[in-house]
């Protein structure tokens, strides 16, 4: 959950490191640092608690060199501080590390007996000491030897003053990407740091080590077996990672959703047979007809989008479907069934809990599809097939356009499965028309942003909130509560509306607003009854609905265009994103970098 960037070549790498770290700051932002090899052969290090801007502002004069490594941190071991910031140094060795070394205490104790003196509280510093203690003649072998002692996850880059012509990178559970330049090479944890300099990249796999020189790279396994890697082309450019006049990336990405949905749909709707064309599944109609159950795995917003997806699959394909947190699934020794289709969902494609669940399923022979946004990511490579979202880069920590694009991807999967099973051509035609309408309907919702902002400014004074919905509306409520918590820091809980009277109603009072999802569907009257229960206890109500409601039932109504009932959750979620955003702005919060969170959760 941190950002790594490194460079080797003839030019001064400091500007490259700082610019790359600024682009990666959404992955970790409590401290940052860089290390470069000076012309005199000395490893020079500069670190600072705080943001990358703080690091740059305090950079000593004439701080230059090459090669170099940089890091922006999200703390797992040791509080944010100058000392705990990366890179960590031991003699001629400097390292940056993403991940967690699970046996760090054991290794620290052994190294201390041999005379090692540790400067920080981090697990990562252990790696620097292990590599420095190696008797290997070359840096690559020293890194291999050190990693054989390590239990845990890592994405690392290592600099050695004794070997100025090479930097060494390695991966196990935390992403590492090589960027190919003209007589220079780059290493990063995310392509965001590379797009300004190169479009050609190589993704390391778990258990791989790369010796990177200015004129190229060599990859191998931990037991020194050479591997062959083919470069791929990044399909985005540097401009995609700019705010483009928006105050916050979160607002920009909310407003990008109509185009993101169009990209998710492009080339995937088959009007001739009233179905979806999903060649990336790598499963033919016969194989898909054998599926008897679908289980979606994800974490956070990916899990909630999976709940939306499971409901879509049951509605359209009439196949039993459910969603489960990947972080729980991987630990409960699940029964893996041959006729169950498993779907791993991750915006980054690197979410460690989801990746571990996918790997466990593969080990047990499960059929796994991936729904991810990042091309070439670990989950995409591990799965048998799947769908890319094509939502474009998402920089804000809080997921918005990728949540919406994921829900659209599940609508496509549900349509595809439904038409293979018993969904009629008429219903297929109806869903396709509904999907075509989604981008324009999101535009309508965005046009009402000021009303949502006014409601959010009023809610910002609340001490907490309930979010409620029934059936299709429940995962929408859960995602809405998640968004509000993430950026406004207001306490928010989501419940099925039918569950309020079974306990939570005791908390309803004039100081606790309820955001209610009230679509005009078969449960509309039931939802109105729930609003009546809340209003009887003088609870304020904000309704997200397709029609105006009786003022006796709701203080505010946020109108959303009506689509097909199965697709309504996609649209009902958008105003809740704006509600969270504007509540956070009203409170003066750092919207794109909420406290204690980072974008890609690549640790346990």
C-alpha cells in the first residue's frame, strides 16, 4: 500500500523520482523519501514525514545522482516519521519496500546478535541488513539470498553503491513494473509513475527477480532460473493522471462516469442476438450452461459492486449467486465446487486479499474469472479469463467510476449468462436498451449536483447516519455508507430497510439522518412504510428516488432517472458518491487522500 519508483540511466534521476512519487502519492502519503548514488559513489538519502511536496521542499541543494530509488509510504510498522520513512540504508545498500515481512522480529533478533544496529521500527529495514550481510559477489544474488529468509509479501528495489550499473527489483504479492526507455530503465509499483517516460512495460510475477541496467533487464526466479518477459503497451497517457481543472480527482472521476460506462460497453453489446459479447471469459456456451452457482469475491467497494452483480445474475440468469468478502473467504477453508463460477473483483487487480483468494481457488481447481481495471495486473494474469473495465486511471483513493463500471460489467455478464440460459430475446433487448441509456442518465444525475451539494452541507453537521435499502437497494446503501465514511469521517451504517425494526430503529432520533434508497419498483410501498417508521420517531430522511415523495415522509428527495429495475442500482449509487464528496468538502477534508487509507491494498 505504498508507492515505489526507481530509475537507472545517464541523466540525474531526482526530478524523475519526485515526479513519479507525486503521481503515486494516492497509494501512500504519510512519509516519503529518495536515495541516489552520487558522482562520488556515495548513497545520498533524503526522507521526510508528510507528503511528497514536503520532501521536495526540504531537498538539499545539489542533491543529484543516478541511479536512484524513491518511496511514498502508508505505515504498517512504525508510526509516520522521518526515520521510519523509506529508503532504508545499511552500509552501501539502500532499499524501498512495499508489503509486510511477517518474520521481521525473528530476523531482526538474529541480525542484532551478529551486530546489526537498526535505526527504524519498520519491518522493511530488515531487508537492507540481510542484503548487506550477504557474501555474494553480485547484487542480484545477494537479493536472492536475502529473500530466501523472508516470509511475507514484498515489492522491492535495491541500490548498491558497489554496483552502480544495476538496480535489482523483486516481487512477491506486491506489484512491480519495469518501464523500458531509450538507454534508461524505470521501475515502479504502478504504471502511473511511468507513463510520462515510456509506454512499454513489463510486469514481474510473484517469485521473480529483475536485474535492471540502463540498456535493459534480465529476469529470473529466486532459484536463478531465467524467465522470459514480453513487454506490453500501456493504453493510457500522462494526461489521464492529471486533475484537468478539477479541484479534486474524486469529483473529476465522478464526472467521468458517463464516458467510463461507454468504454465498458463498447463492442460488448450484441443487438442481433440480444446478448453481450464477452470473448475474454474464455468459456463457451456449453461450459457456461454447466454453471450452477456464481460466487463473487472482492473487498470494500469491489465487494459491494459484487453484491450488485450477484443480484443481477440471479435476476437475469436465474442462477444462484452471492458475494463474499475475499478477505474472509481465503481464511475459512471454503468448499470449492466444480460447477461454481468464481469471480474476483479488484479495481487495481493487485488487492492482496482478493489475489490470495484467487490463488487458493486456482490451487483447488476452481474456475475463476477476473473483473479488473488494470491491464496486466496480477489478478488478471492469475484468472482463467474475465473482463477489463476500461474505466481509465482512478487516482482518488475513494472508488467511484470503477464501482460504476464494475456494476455495468456485471450487467453484461448477467445478460450473457441469462441469454445462454432462459432469458428471452425480448428481455435481452430490454436490458440492452437500458444499458445504452445509462451514460445519458448519469449525465442527468450530474446536472443536479448543486442540489446534492446543498443536502450534503446540511448533513455534514450530523454525528452519524443510517443508509437503508431493500434487495437491489441494499448494496447501494452499503456502498453509500462506505463512501461517506471514507471521505467525511462521519459514522455511517447500512442496513436492509426491513431490518430497521429488528433493532437499529432504537437509534433513530432527530439527530440521526437516514439516507433511504427508494426506487419505483415492486418494493416501493414497503420502502414507504419504512420511511413512515423513521418519521414517526422524528428521524430526518433523505430519499434517493425516482419520483417526488410526500414531504411528510422525506425532508429531501434526490431524484434519479428510472431505468430497468435490474439496472437501477447503477444509477442510484451516483448521487451517494456526490453526497459523500460534498459532505467531505464542507468539512474541509482532504478528499483524495482520506486519513488511514490508501488506494491499492496490497498487504494483509
